[in-house]
């Protein structure tokens, strides 16, 4: 289990949250890590949430949205951009494609798309590429002290 233990799994365990881990073989050529996870695990992409780090005027924040959707940056303010990957990695302690909303080196303000609450469980990165943690969306929100609102772009 040592290879499956991450700061994210430790945070969930320490909080007493029920979760399951799901491992798959990561393909380094994958275009979307979250969509890759959904496909590899045979899941509906709406259940698999991607963790995106954005730069706001007041610093970095984490946005958690379904794998198949696009983050609506305009919903976050006028001067919000995707964060520099190196800065996101340094701040969270995770590598891009494996950034978990849980157990970050420095906990960032977190927003979760409201659609996550429509499911019994959701999947987010457990803290490394090829490892997903499945948990109740209410537990995800509680562990990250997230604000829940619509973050997806209308298609």
C-alpha cells in the first residue's frame, strides 16, 4: 500500500472519511488526465473530477470540475487565468496531472462544481498520476472547505 499512500489519502484517512482507491496504468501521452482516468476505470466522465489550479488577483485557487467539462474562467472574475504549472506544483506539492484537491502542501481556496453533488460518489486524483480516490462529494467539500457553485462553461 506504500505506493498508494499519498498526502491526499492520508488527509482523507485522518479525517475518518470513507474512500476507495482505484489504480490504473497512466499513459504519458494522454491529452486529459481526468478523461484518461474515466476511460481506464470504465467510468462516466461526469463522476471523475479534474483539479485545476487558477491564478486570481488574490492568489492561487483550486477549481474542481467534471472531466468532460470546461472550466468557465469568466465565472471566477475578470483577471483569472490558469496558473503556471510549475507554480501550481510547487504550491500544492503534487505534479501536474496528479494534483489532488486533498492534502495539498499549502491548502488553497477550493471551489467545486455544483454537479458533483448529483452523484453518490465522485473520483478525484489521489495525488499521483494513475491513482484516483473515490469518496462522497459532501466529504470532498468538507475536507477542502470548498465553495460549491457552477464552474462549468455552458456548451
